[in-house]
C-alpha cells in the first residue's frame, strides 16, 4: 500500500512538472499596444517611429514621422544601430504586426526600449488614423 502511494505521488509530481515545462512560454520584453495606445504614445512622447515594412509598402503610406528600415533586409540590425538612438524608445510597426514583433525582439536584445503596434498599420488605417505618403 505504501509503495502504491509513493508511485502515485511520483507520477503526480512528474505530471505537474511536465505540465509546467510545456506551458511556460518566454515573455516578450516589449509592449504590444493597441492602435489607440500606440497613437497616444507617439503623440505624447519623444518616441522614434520605425516602419519595418519594405520600401514599396512604406511608399504607399506610413505613420507620419516614421522612418523605414526593412526587417527583411540582411543589414537591418546594423542600419537600426546607425539610425536609432538607444536613449529614446522605439515605436515599431509593420503591415499586420508579425514582422514588427520580430523586429521588436531583435531591438530589445540590442538594448532598445520597444513598443509594438499590435495589429499593424492595416488596423491603424481601418480606424481612420492619419498616414502620409
């Protein structure tokens, strides 16, 4: 009887440890902001605006005051260091939010404070926010 209890406790501990190991996901070290939060951030602070889409996408319309560095470009990392100031936060966006999350992760590793536009410029435009061409 005691042996069965020990086996049962061992099984429960292994099961719980396995569940915790599988469910833990590393937390991103940047903030994902809604469109309204992103707009307030760039209007109220000294924030660098970074569009990480292609040059063609950027030329079709972008958030006013933003600079363009294509995340898909092999030199993205070095260009970011040349253009961006680590002492100021970076508000990053792309078309839908996927590329900008990748850029945000990379920039955070390099020491930048980063805010990501969660649903990208598509949502920005859908909500009637200003863009420039």
